[in-house]
C-alpha cells in the first residue's frame, strides 16, 4: 500500500468472475479481513489496520464498484454479488477460517457469505452494520423513488445533495482531506452515474433472506456501534444483540455511523481485543 494525497493505494489485484478486486495485506499472524460499506472504501480502515497488524495478517479490499476495484456500467454491485465476491476472495487468499469485520453493508455482505454461502469465519465483528430492516435511509429511499431526477440532475446540484448527506456520517466534522479521500469517488458526472447505479442495487430482501438464521448462529459476534449514528441508530444494535445468541455489544459514545472516523482508537481496541480472544465455536 502506498499513501497518496487522496488517501491510499491498494497494491494487489485479484480477478474474480464478478470483477477485478483491489486489495492489500498488512502484518503477519492469524488472518483478519476488513470489509467496508457504502459509500466509502477500504481507506475507512486506515486508522484501525496498524493496531491489528501487530498480531494479525490484515486483509483489506475495495468492494466491486468502489475505490480502486473494477467499476463499469452494468456491473452487479448488489449485496448477493458482493457476498459471492467475498467468498471468492477468501478462497483465492487460501484462508480457512479467518476472523472478519464488516461495516455498513459490509456487515450484510459478511453475514450473507457466512449464513447462505457457508463461508466459515472464526468470529465476526459488526460495525454499525446493515443487517436488520428497515436499513435503507429516507434519503436513500427518496433517490430510489426518483432515479431519473437524480441521474439527470446537473452535477453541481447532485453533489450538493449527496455531500450534505455524507456529512451526517460522523458525529464530528471530518477534515476536508479525509472527507474527499472517502467520498471523492462520487464527484463528477461519472461519480454521479456510478452512485445512482449502486443505489439501485440496494434491496432489503437481500438481508431478509438471512435474517431468520441469525438466532441460530453459533459464531461469536461483537457488535460495535456509534451512539450518535444518524443513519442506523443504536436501537438497531440493541435489536441485533438480542437476536444473536453469542454476541456482545460495545456502544461508542460521541461517535456516528462512520465510527472509525469519530473514534478510531476505541474501534481498534475493541476489534483487537475481540480478535485476540480464543475462538471456541465453529461456523454457522
């Protein structure tokens, strides 16, 4: 990985049937995989990776349609497609039973891979994760209801609307350089078109299909959530904790949906402690 003014560069590529994925690996030891959500990229984990890489081989990648991974018109970036891609990555990396963390839709991708694609994980961390319905926000629902209006909207107006929404992802304002590194991928007419294509793939039935299996999961789960999450409030975290039999819940005060930006040290500590614990159970 090499740092640039706009964030970081992932130094490796792997070709899957779903598309080409950009990834990198840091450190050595038991494997940990970090899965970002939308509308971000693997850069969101940059302050967490160093804390984990001292004891683990940490795998980070950009989802298809995001960051440095392949993106083109017609690409399937839905949760099922991303889950199949994750399963393919685990296989190509030769990982037998890694620990894993998923943020936002990354959580849905991880759980769908685990529960429906039967990918075994040693333990799972869900970070402000898309799991329980209704997870599509009113802002996103409005864009889905009027796709032609948003697709054809002058780009400078479109950017104003999405940037206003993006700024609610954290409890405290992001530095402008950080904000651009995370969200700059959606600027310009090409970014507008890709954003709307990805948005069209959001569908709550993709999580409903595994929701009924949550109560029988035996895999250890840690739920990490920002108490000031404006996109998925902490009632989602409490509901999820009640459903998952082998779970614990860590609420992070003064942190929003992008909890890794508001409280990177706390998130890194909670993940490090969880992943360092001895695993005592098998797959789903």
